[in-house]
C-alpha cells in the first residue's frame, strides 16, 4: 500500500466516529494515540515511537525511521449524573459509548520526514433523558471536530529536530433543547405562566445543526542530550463560525387547556396544543429556518522532558496550558421568525493547566506503560451546566505494547477518569451579575472509562 493510499485511508476512518468528552478540560480530548493514553499524555518531551507524534510533537517525527503507520481508536464510556437539591432526585446521563479515532502516516526522507495526521482534539457529547429538568438549557449537545494535519519535520543535527504543519479543521455542532411553555406569550403582555401554566412545561423541542471549517497550525521542537530529552509543541486556536446552520422545531403535546376567563376566549376553554399549533406552520415563529453560532477551539502549549537512563525504563513529565479564556460566550442565533429567541450563553472560561506523568518499561519484547495526569477545569463555578458540566479530573492509565511479527505492533491501553463532582446549575444565566448562590441548584457527578487500541506498522 503506497503512502498516499495510507493517508486516504486515515481520512476515511476519521470522519466516521462521534466523540465524547472525557479526559480533558472543557470539550477537549486527549485520546490521540494509545501509547500516549497509556503514558498519561506525557509524551511531548519523550515521544512515543510511532507516527502519532505528529500530533503530540510534530518535530519528533524526524526521528522515526522508514515508513510508519498508526491507526487506532479510543472508546469512551461516561457515567454522569445530576442530583437536584430541591427534590433529592438523581438524574443520570444518557450517553452511549463513543469512539475517538486517530490515524497517522510518516515517511523518512534523508534528514526530513513527511507525514499526515487525522485526529480529534476537541469533541463533546452531553445528553440527558427526557425527564431531566435541565433539558430547557440543554437536552443534548454534540460537538465533533476533526483536524487534518500535513506535517514536515527536519532533523537539524544529532540533538535537535523541528517540525510542524497547517491544521485544517472540520466541525459539526448539534444542540437540542426543550422550550418552556410558561415563558411564551399568550396575548400581548401576558404569558402562559401568568395564567397558571407551571414552569418547565415542555411544548416544543428545538434542534440546531451546523458545520464549519477553520485553519490553524501545529508546530514543535525536540531535543536529546544523552539520557535526557525535552520538547515543546504549540497547537493554535481555531475559530469555527457555523453560518447557515439549520434550526428546526417540533411540537410536543401538553394535553392542557386554558380555563374560562382566559384572554384568548373568555367564554370558552381553549386547548393549548391547538392554540400554539399555528407557531409551527407557515407564518409562525417556530418553523424551520437558518441559524448561526461560533465556537473557539483554544490553543494548547505543552512542554516536557524525558529520562531513559535506567535500563529498559523511560520516565516523562509534561505540563500543558490551554487558552480557554477565548471561550467566553456561545451564541445561538436564529435568522428567521424565531429571531427573538436567539440567545447568548455566558461561559466565561479561564485558561487552565494540565500536569502529566508517564513511564514505560521493557518486559522482554513487550512494553509496559503507566501514567497519571491532573487537569483543572476552565469552567468557573457559575458555568457548570447541562451543556458541559466540567470539573477537575484525575486520570489513571496503563497499557501494553505487543509486537506482532517484525513489522507490526499492537498497543492497548486503559484510562480511568476520576472526579470529586461539582455543584452546578440547570438553568441559563441571564446576567454576569448572577453568582453561584443564585444559579447552582444541585451537584454533578462524572466518571469515565477509556479503552484504547492502535495498530502500528513500520516498514
């Protein structure tokens, strides 16, 4: 199979899988390469010896020999819940296990290496059951972003290499939200809530689907000095503008009736479902229309070092800074009759840190790996919501590298995400002045398990 055919194959597999946010801050994903997963993602200064280094440190690809191919995926199983203060009831998430793919190919040419990577550094699936009280904020939120990266690396001398390439991103966003009848106007100056309709009475479900493309870059540097190695890489921010997105609305029957003396027909009870049905037909506000949104995928700056002075053992440590402060708002705008229902979600994220530690040891022809990482949440206390109930995460991982004949190596890995939980809200903030005492009404819990496998080929 030619190098070009390899890269075409990588593109094909990468666009076939959804993603679920598990072991990174915000809606970031770290599950790129099984070796990296197993070593706690501490692989920038001490890279894995496979083509996935195109993502983790583009410069280290210059140190690969011959032709390299790495194809794999990480399956993420999330177990989350929200416990409401007022009722004591526990609402579990409704997220199915999802696969995060990654594929890389590299070829050494003299002191240079050319390659191509397809990976998913950002993704999110947050989904709840239909009885979740926070469904009026978000019933389902799905973000799938695939990065395509041509790469070139150059080994400047025996100690140093540099590398990088442009990044082309393709992103898809899907949002589903229930619409509250009590907040809708039944007559000028009168809402259904003022007529006795209970809050959180669902009469419609809104869906928003959009796609966008953006461009950035990923660059790195790597050095080796005896048993020590060090490296750094920078992945730029990408801004995705989801223009001409599709917004649709579906009526949800309530079975309710306005009693006598209502402002619509004072002498006759009025079935509410028939009354609001006109909103979903031509001329109504809740018809299919276009919309728009914008999401910034933040920059990443990661640096670290490795030490392999012990026989058969390699140790590594990395530190990463994420530019989440670029993610301040999430606009959801409608360009048709529902324009008045456009909203600006307040996120107010902060830049955040991750600390990563890894080790691997030769076990005969096999390689054993282990890792630990800690990621602090970029979300402030007032922005822990159904859309993304983010919290600090402790990740414990282990894995094996298993040779299969001379050309092939199978990597398998497991990572467990542990959190302490975090208090949060189920309703959107209406102003920057609201504090946690006003908006947070319960506690979120999150655990996740990640199973990863990759096939590495060298020829």
